[in-house]
C-alpha cells in the first residue's frame, strides 16, 4: 500500500544532508523510456509490413496512405481527452489502462480483412496511443529535477526512436518466418507486460513512494516547488489555451510531426519502391536514420541542459538546439532527395533525421518548463496540433507521389523544417503558465 503524502519538515535533521538520495526517479524515467520504445515499435510495425499487406489485401498506394493516416487521425483527436483523463485519475492508473487498450488493438490489426476494417482498427489504436506522451510528461513533471528535464525528455524520445529503429529488421525477420501478422501479435505482448509493471511500481507523487528516501524527496521538492497536488484537480484550460508560447509550440510541432511521419510511415516503402532495395535490405537501411535519430535525441536534451546550467537562461537553452536541429534537417533532406546513389541517399537521410530529432527533447521539455503540474495537458495541445501535421502527411504523400513523383514530398518536408526553425526563434520557455 502507498504511504500517505508527507512533506519534508521545515527544520531538516542534521544527518539528512549526509544521507545519499535514492534513485527512484531514475527508475521511473527508465520505465518511461521503455514505454516510449514500445509505443513506437507498435506504431511502426505497419510501415515495414505495408509492402506485403498491400500485396496480400490488394491496397493501392493512396489506400495505404489513408490507412496510415487513420492512426494519426485517432491519435490527434484524442490528445486532449486523453490528457484530461490522465490528469483526472493520475498517471499511474491512466497509463496502465491506455497501454493495455492500444496493445489489444495492435494485436487486432491481424484481423483486418479490408481497407475499411484496417482504417477502423488503426484509428482506435491511434486513439489509445494518444495519451501516452502527455500523460508520461505529466508523470515526469512530478519526479524530474528542472536541470534533468531536457536530458530526460531526450532520453525518452531516444527510446522511442530506438524502438522504431530496431523494428524494421525485426519485422522483416518475423514476416519472412511467420507472415506479416506475427509481429503485431508479438509486440502487443510487450505493452501488456509493461502495464502490469508500471501499475505495480509507479506512484503519482514521490511522497507516495516507499522507495523514495527523505534525501531524494527533499531534492525533488526543493527544485520543483514542494509537494504536488493529487489527481482530480480541475484543469485550467483557459490559461493553457491563452498562452502564446503554447500556440507557438503547436505550430512548430505541426512542422516536426509532418516531417516525422514522412520517415516513420513512408521511408521503408520509398526505399523499396523508389530506391530499389529488396525486403531484407529495406529492413536494414530503413533503420539507419532512426538509429541516428536516437543519438540525436540524447544529444539535443544533453546540450540543452548543459546550456541551461551554464547560462541560467532556459529560453536560450531550448531555442538554440531547436533552431539548429530544424536547419540541419532542412539542409540534409535536399542532397538525400537529389542524389542518384541509393546508399548516399540513406546517408544524407541519417543526417536529416538526426537534425529533426535534435529538436524533440527540448520541445517536450518546454511543457515541463511552462506548464507546472499541468504539463501533460500543456503538452497535449502541442502534440494534438503537431499530429494534425502527422495525419495530413501520409495521406498527402500518396497523392504527391502519384502526381509528381517521390522528390516533391521531400522538398515540401524540407520547407516545413525551415518554417519550424523560424517558429522556434520566437518560443520563450521562460513564460510560465503556472508556477513550478
């Protein structure tokens, strides 16, 4: 049973300063990294399996685009309701419930028999996954120190990209042995196991956790403003939605998610149908940009936190990394698209995707910086608007390829990365909506 919340007394016992803080917050972070990884494994299975799904079920390129978009549509529409759900009942119960939900619908993808059934299943799957990142952000806001937030968010998103990176070769291997349905069943089991472990270990506040000693509790409370409120507090949406910084984040994240969807949803197909890689080669080369992105996620958060410690200027620390990442992505996409060498295309795509991923840790650190105990709902607005771009991207790409070929979709992506850099130059992470 969790213990009742308790604050560190104002008069700290002398021996408390000699007590080594426990590391329960780092175990919480590790579990969050794990679910980010599983989330992206489940959502990217279909990208690697799509060439065989299209062949088996007779889908055209445009139909495949709408199937991919249906996940992102469900993911987008349920961002705010899912974040509200997490803030209402607390991250412990909310994440256990929604991860179980979308793990079940990952497995149900194997039962699709037509385009319509696949669209419905993927839409409901997306609705289930929608709350993962906002609720996880809320859970970290109660545990992580401000100077750890950039790295923590970089690490969690590095986990997601690592999950996406290892998925293509695993999926290809499973498909060759057991057919395209097998990875959906296997990966669904991982989410169910994680749900049970999360519910067993996590608590909504450090004060409730038996593994947090007095020294770690004091460390957390001294840098995050003392004990946090419990679940069930009314969410002040008016203050969140009237924040200029929130809407700048939302526009920036629209650009990011549009670009991300191009690589997550279509890059394996692009390598297979346009660059001439066979299925085994596709599985390997499609994973390389995602591995580069994994390292960039770590680097972006680490650099931002380092700048913050040296300068004390949170706006500068977040902004410089975000701008640099978008500029690198915008530039890297062009030679990747224009080269005739397939392997050189992959190499430049690694550079472009790494630049794109430099922005992620700092983008998700800003809701923690400005949102306080409502960081989850703050992040949900950013993620909802971002995933409007992510929903448009896979469907639009099918039409662009049909009418103009494969180069134009990547030129559009490069232009949106330029727009993302310009928007980032205006984002002020010091403009807090709520005190932290």
